[in-house]
C-alpha cells in the first residue's frame, strides 16, 4: 500500500497462496512500528479494521466471530478462572470477552507492540470497550515468550494466545519451548487456548499446532468456526488441558451469565463446533 492511497476508496486485500481476501474501503493509517506494519482501514461492510503486516486481524463488525470463540470455551470450562493470562490481543477484544466473567480477578494482557494498543484504542475503541478501564486488567508491554519463561508454576488458571500468524513477532508463540512453559505455569484444572489458523488455507500449521498441543498438554481439541475476513473464512481455535477435555463442558452458571451478551458463542454452538471436525482432518490427526 502506498502513501498516496491514504483516504482513497480502494480494495484492500490479504493475498495468500494466490487468493485475495479483500474489502473495499479507505486506509486511515499505514505505519511501520518497531515490529510490524500496522494498517487501519474503514470498510463499507465491516466498519473499521486492523491489518498487521498485510494480514487481517479484526474489524468492528466481525470481531465477535473470533473473540467469543477463543475465550468462552476456556473460561466456561476451566476449574477456576481467577487468574487469566492473554498473550497478544493488543486490540483488547479478547480481554473484553474475558472480563465479562465476574469470577475473574486479574487479567494480565501481555502485548509485544505498544503501537498496536495505541492505534486500536484510538481507531477501534469499541473492540476493547470498557476493558481498558477495568481495574482487573493489567497491561504489560512485553514479549510473551519471555513472560511465560519467567512465571512461577501454577501462576494462571487460563492462558489464551491471541496471536497473528506464525511469522514475524508471533513466530515463537507456536513453538514447543513456549508451549511447555505455558503448561508449567498453568494451574491444575486450567485451560490453555490459542488461535490455530485455518484448516483450509493454513492446513499444515493447523495440524502441527493441534499435534504439538496434544504432545505438550496431553489433551487438545480444535473447535471450528467462521471468521469471514480471514483467508478461506474457515478458522480454528485449539483448547488444551492436562487432566481431560473439560473445556468441552461449559459450567452452566458461567455459561448462563454470559450467553445473553454473545453473538456467536452458546453452549449449543460450542458443542457443534467441537464436533465439526472435517473428515480429512480427523484422518490426518490419527
Ligand atoms: N490470520 C489472522 C489471524 C489473526 C488472529 N488474531 C487476531 C487478533 C484479534 N484480536
């Protein structure tokens, strides 16, 4: 994208494996931070949106498709949810969904790029919403890989990784050393979850991620949903735990408390989404 394209109506595309995933809109900001290119757009269809290094991250009228699916299976299924860690998620959407759960006492949000937080607060304030003022939220500008390596055992009840794709600043969040540290600092009965890419356009990364999580945590299952702006529109989140598949069974009290405010997530939706594993993935994961 060129500087001359700022404010002109254009097609803005993420190009992946010879396919373009695009929206018509105007570019409001296009800047290089210390870590990545940050682009804010205003689209007709989904409102204002964010790209990092040319890849779609979120948009005002679509973010719930992603954030609710990452957060609620984990927070409704963990034994306790007092202490939550979010790695990435500098737009605030994951934090906002977590903070809907009143039992949550402390949320450490660890984002590597301060510019992402600054830009999202300015251009996409509805995504973080009231999370930014919530006293339970502690924002740490830090590298997630190094953060988890320094935490004590049993530090968190839930760990969520809301990252971009595994290249650039997010690369280390998909590797075994990082995940082993997450397991070490996860409390008994806890749940770990991460975005695990598209089973269509990022098939190999998706399979590798699920297999690695099974190896590291013992139990891991992908859940499938739709994020229309991402490559293929077909997305996944993988949930992991050390003792069993308890992330598949939402606690009724927690589910009932948040359901009325959710657009996509519900107990019924979650059950179907865990079951919706396509046959070719089932065969590949044996
Ligand atoms: N290919 C895009 C994957 C991005 C996942 N994270 C989005 C951040 C939204 N909080």
